[in-house]
């Protein structure tokens, strides 16, 4: 059994990755502590402790991956087989669409705010810095490219030996794979999750194989 494949040239690389998200903004600084003087025992005491810094803001969402381009069309050519012995299969159709680009990574979480300052007399318990903001959500993947278009392929043979045949298999160019969702940004406080996969492309136009004896 022999097989001949006529198909559009492959597109080796996926579409471009989405842009990286921005780092979140720093959280607000905590309020300063306050102390007061106790006349009864001649000591200072903490009247208002300093507050902790606020959490940073989340990183921004990564950019959407680029959409894949349409697959290459089926080459236009004729096939001349001559005298056929055995089974010959001829397949023809457009090339596969370009895979969509991966979504961009989300931005890192913004740093936590600074702790509020201690009171001037240093009697209050120190405050803590705020937590880092969550990592930004990953960008969505790009749409897979449409499949390449088919064309008409003429297949000629001069004779068939006993028990021989020529068979045509027509196919539509396959859509490119959707791009994967982007990774979330990093943070010690978790993240907002990955992006969603891209959408599917569409199949290419059908091919047409005509087999004739000459």
C-alpha cells in the first residue's frame, strides 16, 4: 500500500505570548503610635498603638496571547501515477492553523505597606508590615488559527494492474490549537489564578480530489 499526502506547509511556532501584567502598588503605611504620660506613677504608657501596614494591591492581569494565523493552503499540483500496482491512497487538504499564543503571566502582588511608626517614647508594641498583594490573574490564551483551505487536485493514472486501486481522501485543514492560559503572578499571599484557554479556530475549506485515467 502506498500513500501520497498533499498538504499546506506547517507553521512551526505558536503565536506570540501575551504581555506580562504589572506589579501591584504598595500598601498604605500604618498609622503611627501615640503615648501619654501618667502623672500618678511618672511613666509613659501606650495610648494608641501603631497599626500594621495595609496589604498591597493585586498584580494586573496578563495580556491575551496573540491569535494564530490561518494555515497554509493546499499546494496546487497534479499527481501522475502511471501504471498502478497495489493500493494507492492520495490525501489532500489545507495545512493546520497556527496555535494561539499563551496568555501573559499576571503581575506580581504589590508589596505590603510599611508598619506605623512607634510612639516617640518607645513604649508601644511595634506594628507589622502589611502582606504582599495577591499575584495577578494570568492572561487568556489566543485563538487558534483557522485551518488552511483545500483546492482541487487532479490525480492521473495510465492503467491499473489486477487488484489495484487509487483512492482519494479529502480533508479540511485542521484549526490550530487554542493558546494556553497564562500563569498567575507570584506572591506570598496566593494569586488570582491562571488565565483561560483561547477559543478554537475554524476548519479550512474542503479539498477536492478528481481521479482520472489518461
